[in-house]
């Protein structure tokens, strides 16, 4: 069976699955003007339970697996998270009416990982009984944190260079004018030379500190829940509570989250009208491009270490996703000058539906075609 047939079959199955059905349902009722509101506190609890369950799954698997098998996929996850930011920096940022800092923030959000999209991908693999490493979900932070850190660092480097160029231009213009006593508030503050005066006008040190960015990301609710689950799975034996509580509730909670995300996606569509239409093009194409990069690296891991085809799909799916929980607040704090309507609207309104509705069946069909399954 060729790739196109597999893709169509997987896409139809996705349309019939609760995951995508609830997402589309949320968009439809929002478009019809429904006043349904699910409290933010409930969504927070749902996200915590979903990501804790994924963390527990990964932690238990790590405790019972060969750690050397995880090294290459983890390295590739880091590489993808960084690459995605630079893809946006040198493609989206060069398009008309797109501000560079907004493009970098968008790349950071698309490089970071959506826990809900990853959960949806894992659910599809389980429903179709496609084997994958249980620790594959633990690749989440290895892509998420590098993407956010890279975006904030690159954006601040760009802004500092821009500021220094503007300051240099101002100093050059000023140097052509004579220095008058009125330029100083106090006679004792007079510089002894023009060089000293110009040195006083140098901007303050604005070097980017990377550790606070990492620390902020680790404190975010999504990664905190994921890492908590990982730690409990590795260092304790939570199998009883896992089997009796977290695992049975997983799919039901995911369907509620998908409904909320569908409603949120529709509400964000209007925000894209405020920014360049190129964000729409980027949001449709980027999930496939990022996923293909990860899929290619996953294939290298497959042939080098025996990384399963299901694991390759997981790596591609998390690369095609864009953060909807931890990313936005981190980027708002790290790149305050970026326009949230651009990067959040592009991610939530288009990127997430494309990743869940199209990329999951696309990469699943691609893996099945290449593996002969």
C-alpha cells in the first residue's frame, strides 16, 4: 500500500477518533457563538494529569530500559529544537511585513513542544497498536527547553545589535556637533575629552543570561508536571496508582482538553488578521518541515540504534507541534517586545490543528510506508 493511501486511511481514522473529533467540535461550537466555558482551573488540572501520566510512563520505562538507547534520540531532540528557531529566523523573518523579533518568537513557540499534541500522537499509536519506546515521551524537555532558550537568546542578541547600531548612529551624528556647557547638569561632571563624553553614552551591558531562561522554563507548569512524573517513575514505584488512576482517565481528559483547544483555536483566528498573512502560510507549512527534519534524524537513530518506527513518529510529532502551555508565558517574559498576537495566534489557531489533524496521520503513514507495515 502506497504512502498516499496510508495517509488517507490514517486521516479518516483521525477524523473518527475522539482526539480530532473533539478538537473540530470545539472549533465548530465556537464559530456558532456558543457560550460554553470550561474554567481555566479545570484545564490546569487536566494538563497536569496528562503530562504527569506521560512523565510517569517515561520514567517507569527509563528505569527498566537501557539508557544508552536514549542518548541519540535525546541529542536529536535538542538539535531539532534549536534548528526550528533558526529556520524561522532566516525564512519567516525575511518575509514582507514580518518583524524579525516576532518571527524569532514564533520559531521559539513552534520549536517548543505541545504536550496535548504529543499526547494525541501517543494515543493514536496505541490505538493502532504500533509499538514505540515508552520513554519516547521523555524527549519532550530535550526539545522544548533548547527551543525556548535559543529563541530568547537569538532575539536578545538581535535587539542588542539593533540598539547598538542605533546608538552608534546617534553618537556619530552627535560627534559632528560641538559640546556645550548646557549638555551637562553639573560643572563637576564635565568630561575631559570628547572620547570620554562619548564613552559615557555607551549603552549598559545587556548580555543575555541563559540560566534564568532555563530555570524559568523548568518552573513552568507543563515541564514541572512532566519532570515530576519522570522523577517519580524513575526513583519510586508508582505502578499501582498509575494503572488504577492515571492510565484509565487519560483518554477522557485528553478529549476535554481537545475541546478547549478547538474553542481557543477559533478565538485566535481573529488575532492573525492583525499581523502579516505570511504567518498563516508559515503555520501551515512549518509543522511539516519541522516534522520532516525530526523524522529524518529519527531514521538515523532507527538504523544506528534500533530506535523503533513508532519512536520516529513520536519525535516527528513533537517537532511538528507548537507549545500551547509553557511556551507563551516564557516568551512573553523573555521577549517582551514580540507581538503575542503573531506567535500565539499562529500556533494556536493554525499550527496546533495542522499538527494534530494532518501531521500525525502524515508521519504515521510515512513510517508505515517506509517500514513496509
